[in-house]
């Protein structure tokens, strides 16, 4: 029987980099939020990193290292991983998973699925469980707290993901612009790694400006995984 770390490395021979990231996000996911049960990692990010650092000259090792550079701690579900990777590949500003919005007293009132602090924009992936009356009530409270914190919330559904990146990007860009984000107009096209040599429009990674702080602030809680 192989270790978790070795199994993830072996998967590099069968999976794409993005698929490895999704698997890695699941393995290292851990959080201790102000609600619900704590979640503990199957293997910590530090342990996975140390294991890869100890290896040399193995097949697909570079693919695993490329994937590890995109793995993040705190992701709750594979759709959230795919959403974050989509935004990353399209050159959008960075979004951090499992990000707390705190009140004036420093207490977390909302834990967002993905957050871009610079432009005070957070994303929520709404899966099927969000259709229950109980979850809709909870979502309503979350929406209210998020607005009071001065953040722009964007909800991404399973249908948005099914329709493709254009549907997702349109919604995310709208939220970011409300937060003061502007793409660099001089950087409108670049070769996309999945475009097979064609050029297609993407969002430039250069962005400017940002909004003023609202009545509530957002920060990482000390001791939370980065």
C-alpha cells in the first residue's frame, strides 16, 4: 500500500494538471470555521510539499509540481476548485478560498467560497443543496451580511459552469468592476494553452485601482491556513 502523497504523485501519469489540482485541493483541505464541524486534511499541504521536494528524476514529477503550485488549502468542493482554475487560466485577479469577512469587532460573520480582497468581490458556488428552504434562509442571512460588509457577491451556479467560461466570466467581471477593477486595455489577447495556437480574447492580469474600504473589514483570522 502506498502513502497518500505517493498515490497523488502516481496520479500525475494519468491526470491533467488541473485534475491533479482538484484532487490536491481535496486532500489538503482543512478549516476551523466559526460554524459547523472542523475539517482536517487527509495530508497537509506542508507534508505534500515536503514529499515532492524529496523526489528527483521521477516520471511526471514536474507535472505534479506544476499542480502543487496551484493547490490551495480550504476548498470545500471540486466545483469550487474548477471555478478557481477557470478564473486563473483566464488571467483574472487571484481569489482565495474559505475567506472570512469580519465585523468591526473582528469576528467572522461570513465565510466566502472564494474572495478577492483587493476588489472586495466574493464568489459563492450554489450547488443543489442551496435549493432547500433551510439553506435558502441561511443564504439570505449570508447575502445581507456580505452587503453590509461592503463586498460585492457573485453567485455561480452549476448551470453557469455547464454553459462554459463566457457565462462565468461575465458575472465575475461585473462583480470585480463594481469593486474598482479595470483590465489593462493594452492587453486584450494572448495565446491560450487550450486554443491550439489560435488567439482568443482573455482578461489581462494587469489591473488598476481599487475601492475604498466599507464599514466592515475583511482579513484572515490568525492561525487560519493560507
